[in-house]
């Protein structure tokens, strides 16, 4: 996911911006070097924009005013140089869009899902309304998750910063001088507190208008804010210890509160190392197993050097794939899966495939299947928690067959479903789909269409870690 590369670019941007502003671990440097730092900062922020535009715009917007204040009145040219560096790299984004979607302002997300994928308060592509209350809830949930995930310790990660800010931080002076070579700005630590806090908070503020959130690998939408948050947290801990040093309340006897604070921080750190972080690693190592399979290696271990391999997926996965393949829009297909009786959906798709419906007709018919949440009930008849049926409607025979296929024909659901997730294995294919091993989603009755394209490749069905040769 692109949060990692964006995190790198944001970190480089902050480092270069701080050097240009005249702070950092090394002495102040000359004008030429300063121009190099602000140019590098602009290039790094442009790279962040190419990977995650909304995050980069939020961070850049939060630090734009401090940058202008630092530049005025003697370093306007260097500020413009930084803006030029940003625009130079960021221009790759519309160029890429034009090459892939035909419209410089239409990224792939919007081309696939439509305008409902954009920012603002509206119906999401999945049919759920995004409201200001939902936006606030999303950001509070992510901030809550950050408390636990950041250090994996027993103390909420943001608690020291909250105490520090509630106490008003600390005060320091800021001095500015303007020389012929440019303004020599030495922002105080307090000013940097505001910049770092503003840049961090700009990220959840921007995502307040974005409809989607999930807990996949934690609060990932806040990941790029860590370069701003971590210095603030370190400073809040140091300030807290400094403030408490020398205080010896009667109930602690001769124990110094500063020393006690240091001991508590050390104990929390040891807890993280000994329990919190290993426990999270174990969670990641044991969950989402189907995402981690190396099907190419498994095939070769099974003696398969070439072949067309159909990956067995759940009935729900097949339904969405068939709806898209029959011409339904991405948003309509997703909403139909979430809001319709899956057996009804199966029957409509079979009719559309047989008669060759247009995409517009299929979309209209799928929309007519939408039901309210209280009209549908979840059933784990094939181990899939997303399976939905209208309780009053009996299952058609073809739907029973789909369920039995997921259960390998058993009357009792096996402890572990015999299907996996296909999407993570798509990159195992050669880009031109002409490699010795071709991996495809198992669509049962439609598999013959792909087999006709690769008549020389033996066909296999992959399920539950095994390869079954197809006749």
C-alpha cells in the first residue's frame, strides 16, 4: 500500500523544510545550500502528492503559511523555488491520469467508481451516506486506534502529548534578523510545536471529508502524520519529566517525581518490547493467511511448471466478479452485493449472461433488487459472513449448488472453507498474461472461456492448498 512510500516522502519533506528554516542538528548553512534544501523539500512533497494527493495537500497547506512567514521579506525567491520543485514532480500525477484514464483530472478511483468516490458528504460508492457525523466518527476511531497501535504499550500513546498541550507547553522566544544574504530565521521550539501539530492534525482534518475507513493494519490513514507526531511526543515526555523533576510529594517520601516518570516510561518501553510488539507481530503473522500464499512457489513444489490455475473463491466473490464482467458498474455491483438477496442476484446474473444484457440494463435491474438492511439476514452457510438472504424467500436449486460447491459438496460446513482470496495472487501473472503459469479466478461454468484462450496449458483448480487437475 502506498502509505509506506508516502511516509518516506513526507519525512524527507519535513527534514528538508526544517533545514531550510534554519533549524536542525548542524549549523546554519549558506544561501545556495538553503535554496537546495527548499528545492528538495518541494520535490519530496511533490513525490508525496503523486502517491497520496490528499495527504500531501493537507500537509503542504498546513505548512504553507509558516513557509511564507519564514520567506518574507528576504527569501521570496527560495520559497518560489520550493513551490516550483513541488509542481515539477506533482505534474506527473495528471500526466499519469491522462495516460491511464484519458483525463488529467480523473484518477483511476474516480474512473472506476464514479464521482461518489470523491470527497464530500454524499452517498458513498458502496451505498452508505457519508455525513459530518460519520466523518467525525471515522477520525476519532483512527485516533483511538493510534493510541494503541503506535507504541503497543500499556499507556495511551497520545496521553503525554495531551497533558503537554493541556498544560500550555512551554514558552520560548523567537528572533529574526534580515541580512543582505537573506533572512536568518531561528524559529523557537514553541513555533515548531505549532507547525508540527498543525501538519499532523491537517491529515485527519482532510480525511474528515473522505467516506472510506477501515482498520486494515491499523489506522493507516494517519501513518504519514508520524514524522510530525513523534517529535511532539518525545518533546512532551521530556517536558513532563523536566516539570516534575525536583518535586517530592509527601506521599512518595523521598522519591522524585521526575525519576518516577522516567521509570514509568522505561517500564512502558520494556512492556512494548517484551509483549506489545511481539503480540502484534503474531497477529499479523497468523491473520489474512490467503493474502500471504505464494501460489507460484506452491505450484512448482507440486511439480507444476506450466498451467492455467483457477483459484477457488467464495460464491460472493464470484457474484461480484460476474456482475462486473457482465457490464455492471463497480459501484452498482458493490451495492447490489451489500443490499440484495444473493440468490436473487445469482438468478439475475445468469439471465444477463445468457441473454447478453447491456451494462445499462443490468445496472437498472440490479438497482431494483436493493433491499433495506432489515429485510436481509446474514447466514454462514458457506463460511462467508457477508452472505445475505431474504429469510422469507426459499433458495433456488442453482443457489443451493453454489453453496454446496463452496462446501465441497458436504452437508456440514467444514471447519475451514476450501476457498481463498484471488485478488492478492493477480500480480503472480506475467504483465502480458503469457507466462508459463496463469492464475485466474474460478468462475465455474465460465472457466471454459479462458481455457479456450490457453488451449495448450493444462488446467488446475487450486483449493485449500492443493492443486486438482481438471479434465
